[in-house]
C-alpha cells in the first residue's frame, strides 16, 4: 500500500486517537523494510522498486504497466526517448478509471531528452510529456544525459550529419537548464528534480548554483559496476541513487546489434555468475532477485524492466529475505569498476566530442 493510500485506510481512520505516532511508526517501518526511500527537501517517499520501460513497444507496455500496477508496482520509469509515454499514460488512466487506485498512489519518473537539453526547451518538452502521460504532474523529472544534440523540430529526434555523426549542441548549459526545471517545479508540474548519467563534477557544479538540490541520480548500477565512489558522494549530498540496468540489461545486447561501436562479446552475463547463483540457491530465490535485493538492501532504488508477468512477479518478490554480511561481501567482490560499464553512449557517433560527455574513455564497453 502506498503511503497516501495508507492515510485513507481503515486502520488509520480507526486509530484517529493517536494518529500521529501511529503514522510515524508505520512510515518508519515502511522505510526500514526498504520499500521506500525518503527524498530530500520534499520528503516524498520513493518506492525502492520501479518498473523500467526502455525497449518496450507502446503495444506491449500498455498491458505490462496495467499488469504491473495490479501486481503492486507503484513506481514507473519512462523517458521521452522510450517513445512509450502515451501508452503508459493510457494504462495508468485505465487503472485509475477502473477504481484500482489514484494518481497519488503512484510515483512516475520521466526524463528531459538529449534533444531538449537546454533551458528554452524544458517547458516545451515537459508540457508534451505530461500531455502524453495524461497527467498534471510527474513525481520525478530527470535530465536524461548531460550532453545535448540539435533537434529536428519536425520529428523531435537528433540531427545526424551526412558522415553519421550526431550534431552536437556545444552550448549545453546545465545551470540554466536546471533553473528552468526549478521553475516548472514551482508551478507544481514536477514534484522532485534529478539527473541521470551525470558525473560527480557535473553534479557538484549544479549543487553550487541551484536553489533545489538534485534529489535523485539515476545511473547504470549493477553487481559488475557498483559505483561505490559516486554512491558515497550522493549519500554525502542526500541524493537518492537509482540503479538502471540492475540485472545487467540482458536485452541491450540485441538492441545494440546494428549500432555503431558494437561488440556483442563485451556484454556481461551477471545473471549467470556462479556466486550470484550460489547465493540464490541458498535463499531459494532466483539470481535476479539476489541482484535486486543486493542493491535495495543498500538503499539503492532499482527499476528492472520486464514485460513478462512471471518475471514482473519475480522481480517484485524481494522484500522477504535478507542477504547476510558474508553474502554482501561476496557480491562486493564481483565489482569490475569502470570495466563493468555497459552504457557509454558511443553508439551515438561523435558523442565523446561533446564538452559535457561524462565518462572517461578507454575502459567501458564499445
Ligand atoms: N537513464 C538512462 O540512461 C537509462 C539507461 C538504460 C535504462 N534505463 C532505465 O532502467 C530500466 C532498466 O534497465 P534495462 O532495461 O536496460 O535493464 P535490466 O532491467 O537490467 O534488464 C532488463 C532485461 O532483463 C530481462 N529480465 C527482466 N527480469 C528478469 C528476470 N527476473 N530474469 C531474467 N531476465 C530478466 C528483461 O527481459 P523481459 O522483458 O523479457 O523479461 C530485459 O531483457 C530501463 O528499462 C529504463 O527504464 C535508464
């Protein structure tokens, strides 16, 4: 049950006499059980499990989101670039219209695209995305990537030059873009603000100039790429970390197959790692559940994507067991550091020449 739903629940109403202490105890227990993390500044509770929706076509994602909501998911992660916001909006609208819950029970994240990464475009894209999602507000709005491309105004896709290189917008300015997002938040159309794929020095620059500090950072994070330094930095600044590709993105290999800079052998099989499988057997859980639990147990939010009902259930069944300190240490050891990175965005030809390209080159998968 979401916190907002809980407030209207029978138990809460019955105990009106000492509501405040009862409420505090319940919130404490929800947070302690790792089902939610509290965001800075707004104190909104963000579910530690969300549904990822990248690589899910509109036809498939509409029924998937509806199914996921029925199974208890309350947090959905999408983006302008996933081309599925409208289908997700349809699913949520139907779920609400069928009396299964209200908008306030849900936590919806979407992202400002690379082609809109400039102050003058923030409102335009947010308006369009809210319209597609059929919502008055999103719970979290992230700048998807720190670099920007010039936009084809008809298709709202990046301009690509005749040599295949992406037409980089060299004037990307994070501070002015962030301030434009703060304005939208003041207007109530964004509840919380965050970043995705930014590095430490880019985040530091925003923190030093902003009014509202970034509340969430969404980055690639899984057992082979545990991002310990970046997570420590985020914890020091009260920024919640969301792990994308928490299972190692097994579907990415097929997605990238015809892309520039692709090497299929370089894709990891974290689900097949012997230590992960051994721990899974010991707990009578699956490798995916162990990988997700490992992160949630460390207060990292996870957003695994699946369109299969069986795996949706499996991925959400991670709150009834705990990894021991020995198992946690065992999994810490399979971290490959920078070598474990899958998403370096080099499939966008020429992107590394952008002044805000965030990663060190030479170690990530090409
Ligand atoms: N901010 C960014 O730049 C960024 C980048 C990448 C991703 N993301 C977000 O993060 C989400 C998750 O990342 P991701 O989709 O790349 O990778 P992921 O969640 O690590 O892996 C998804 C893949 O694993 C399969 N899968 C799901 N559950 C499974 C299970 N229990 N056992 C075995 N296989 C399973 C899925 O196939 P089925 O669907 O067939 O189950 C799918 O192919 C995305 O969907 C997106 O919302 C953000």
